[in-house]
């Protein structure tokens, strides 16, 4: 099972970009579109503790583009692209 937090507002922006103009702009944008650091932990806690979770599942926020929201099982990029695409990416079928 795999879980991801979506986009969470943490101190990574101020530590990574500093407190200059660029860091302040990115920080302001994140507060508008991202979720709190506490909410970012929810999908990971859900995956670790929920009886509804199963092996092989992928869990994250249910909002637009999985940026924020309530934890749910979400699809991987490969699943969204359609079955069989992983075979093409590997250069053939699993029997080749």
C-alpha cells in the first residue's frame, strides 16, 4: 500500500526558498490552494490505520488533482492511462 499527502503547507517553502519575495509569493499561493500540514498527514494515517485499506491500494486526498481533501483510495497514473500502457513502456508484453 502507498499513501501520499497531497500538497501541504509546511516550512519547506520558507526553508527552501527563503523569506524573500519569491518565498512569500509561493507561500501565499500555497495557503490558498493547499491544505494544512495536519491535514496532509491524514492520508498516511488513514492508510496505516483504516480497516478499509487493502494491500496494493494507493491512498491520497479526494480533492481536485489530489491536492487536498479527505483521504480515499485513488488511482495511480498508470491506471488512469489505461490498462496495458505499462507493457508498452517496458517494450512489449510480460510474456516477451
